[in-house]
């Protein structure tokens, strides 16, 4: 007998990826339910070779479910996740609604799987921000080896991180008749995204950082180590899928590029592609659709003592969202933390 899984927000980019990942990884589910708002009632979504019709969130009985994979945004999660958790269903939430709640574990299984045990306080587990997830997967094994003091990261984030509207805007602007020197009217983003880069993701805060940059700082500390100093600049780029990060790391003790490569090659969830030749690195195009987090361009940062620089790329819809959520559920099953509900 398998588990019963509800995917809330099944019609969105991440919700559809959750259905794909559940099928591809052969998650031990006897039942998978596609859940959405009433206006999406009956909309069909794919689950492996099957087609499921969306059911109404407000009418669905979550007391029969083991897992709820929540990908319907912060507003919906704030209202529904506690209600679903109270019915005995474990909620794994992809929004930012619960990431900073002291009673909700923020989990990347390769990094802090032991912290999952804290889920019993609210029956909710939070997924980190997509840019944070791939960063900490790469930092964790290096931190264990040499202790990280400071991280400086510049992100190059794809438009899929802004949902279907972001992808549609890049598509329409790109296929439009673009004339160099002219601007195309933005709707989803603050400025034209086609043939451009926008150094703003989310709203600005009082200190001049954006909320996306603040998320990376706070989440890295919560997941990995509160003592690590983190600063970030988050940039939206005209890429459909895949986030990239240029990362400068300062360690407490020496860490050579060769030692870092050997550590990362053995680390879970990481693939090292680092040939010092043209094309000897991974770009978002190659990472799209892949489960791994890729690390390239590992080299010394000579501007600080014990410094390294590296390039990190991952599919933000997978490791940054859908895949990570399902890995959390898999970890709970492997560790005997879940009892199947009766059929």
C-alpha cells in the first residue's frame, strides 16, 4: 500500500513539475490528486501516462491524505496550510509563507535532513527560495570541510521564477519586432526583459536590498549556519528555465580548488563539470530538466585569504522547487517518519 498525495496548485509551472517528478522518480503513491482553485475545476494535468482532472481546493478532504505538496502561493498557503496540517496531512510548502517561522523547518535534504523532525509542531515543512536551494547544496560539503566565513553571490535568475506570466512576457517580447535602442512595454517585470538584465527581484527594502536578496541571506543562515555572513545581488535575465550564480566564498582555513573539486564530486546532488577550456562548464540550457546542481569554474579568489570562486547552475523549477519538495517526502518515508493512512 502506497501513500496518498495531493498537489495543490497543480496547474502552475511548479505544480506541473511536481506531477512529473512524482511519476519520474516512481514515488510510492497509491493516489495522486491534482488540486486547484474552483476556476480550474476539471482542468486536465499530466501524471506520467495518466491524465488527472483538477479538484476544488475548498471541497477536497485532506484528512485522507498523507502528503500535501503546496505550490499555490503565499496567500493561499497562509490560509490553507495550517488547516490541512491540522487534519493530519503533512504540508510541504513551496511558497515563502512559512520559511521564517521558528516552528517550521526549512529543508534541503542534502543539507539539513535532520531538521525535518521539527515538522510535528505545525505539520508544515518549508521549501527554500529557488536561488537559496542550489546555493546551500554546493556550500554544505565545503562548509563541513573548512568552515565558511562569508559568501558573496550574484544570481542570474530565469523568468520561470516569476511564473507563467514571466515566461510569457519574455516569449512575447523576444518574438516581437525588436528594434535596438527602443524599449518594449513591460507588464510582469519592472523593465523590458528581452535582450536585457534587471537588477531587481521582488520589492526593495529600507536598506536598499531587495526582498529576494534578503531571503537568500536569512535562509542560508537558517539552513546551513547562522554564523555565515551572506550578501547577494539578484538579477533577472532573459533565460526561460535555470538559475545561475557566481559565488565568492571565504573560508576559515585553506581550501584549494583541487580539494574543493574532490569534495564536491563526492557530494550528494552535485555534478562537477569544470574543464578549463572553451565550453567546459554548464549553462542554464544544459541544466534545464536535470535533477542535479552543477558546479563549474572553481578557482582561487586571490583577493581574500582562503577564498574560492565558483559557478553554480540548476533547474529552478526542479531542485529549486518541485524536486526538493518530493525529496523531503522521500526522506520522511526512508527515515520511517510517515505512517500510511488506511485506504
